C-alpha cells in the first residue's frame, strides 16, 4: 500500500526558456504535517501552483 498522499517525481517547470524547477522529487506522507521552506525565489510557490494545476502542461 502506498504510504504517500502526494508523490512527485522529476517535476520540471519552465517559464519561456528559463527552468525554475529541475527534477524535483517530493513524497508527502498521509496524515502528517509537511512544511515546505526555503528562501525567497527558490520555487516554493511554483511547486504549489503545479500541484494545484494552476500551471498547465504544455508541449515544447
């Protein structure tokens, strides 16, 4: 049985020709509190926007 509520493997996000997330792997466990922390501009908001499908998949 999968013990993760959310699992992400090799997520890449680009804005035009600028890669803002490179090969991100995240496993968020079930029934746990998880914090995503980091400095300004490191991609936290972009990660959450990707998980919430506010950023859509497009082919290059």
